[in-house]
């Protein structure tokens, strides 16, 4: 349980809770292991609970009527997904598949609902996190509909840099997955990365990217165009 409590304390969804609250959460969390490419749930499945990633990565996506996959989010260690089911009891709105060998903590809806009825403070961080995610999806819809691919990529690189607190960031997903997140194809993504490199905006170091001109990237993120 000590290990689970430590993991929960490092999770934004449950930041700043008391030891007793972490212990209560740890008692209802169920550890589940998945192989790479294994399905966690499908769109429309009953929302029986939500998940926290302790190791690995989970891809959340939807498939269009034409069979095109659009990745909505990639969740890594410390991040959670499927929380909407706790409040609505409805089916999951998208598919979830592991991108790597993954370990999750599963929180059953009924058990978690009982906890927050006794201690409403547990729900406050969750509501804040869900609000942030709603804003992310609103931005994603806006970017996909209004901005060109260079603008989407620049914004994503700036987001990663802010998240990691460093000029050098790690692209820990494949170019195919990143292209899907940005609503493009890998060939186009590679060309734009190479052009940003030539223009001195970034420096490519294998799977790592060093941001050289943050202001230049901010300009591209704003107007969506790469000169």
C-alpha cells in the first residue's frame, strides 16, 4: 500500500490530499497489467470506473466512419483517464488501447462514489482536472479546424517544453502517433520538423528536440504558418 500511496500523491488528480485520504483511495484501487496493444475499453462500454497510469502509456482515440483514427490523448505515468464515468455512469466516449506494456490502477465507480459522498474534498481536484481536459479538447478541435499543421506542431512542442520545464524535450511517441494527434501524416510531420530544424527553430537529436527559438515557435503556434 505504501507504494500505491506514493503513486497517488504524485498524481495531479489527487494532489495535496491527506494521508488518510490516500489510504482510502489505495484500499479501493485495483492494479491491472496490460501487454502492448491490449484494449482497456472500447467506445460505448459501460463506464464502470476510471484508471490511473502507473507505468507505460495508453492511447485514447476514436475511429471515423471512413476508418481514420484520430488520437485524442496519450496518457503516461501519473495521469488518469475515464473519470467522466464516475459522474455520469454513461459509456466510455472513446477507445483506449495500451501503446506500451502498461500497469494501471483501476478505481471502480461505485467504490469511488461512496468515498466522495463521505469526503467531497476528494472530488474537487478531479473536477479541476476534468475542466482542464475539457479546455484541452476545445483547443484540439479549434486547432484541427483552423490551424495549419506547423501551428499545431509548434503548439505541441511548446506544451511539452512547459510540461517538462526544459528547452530539451523527449518525443516518447512514434511519429505515426504524433501525426495522428496533430491530424496529419508522418511524412508531412517529418518535413515540417526538418524545416524547423533548418530554420534554426529547433535542433533534432534523435528522439529528442532542443528548442532554440521559443519566440519563433510561439509566432508559428499563433498564426499556424511556417515561412
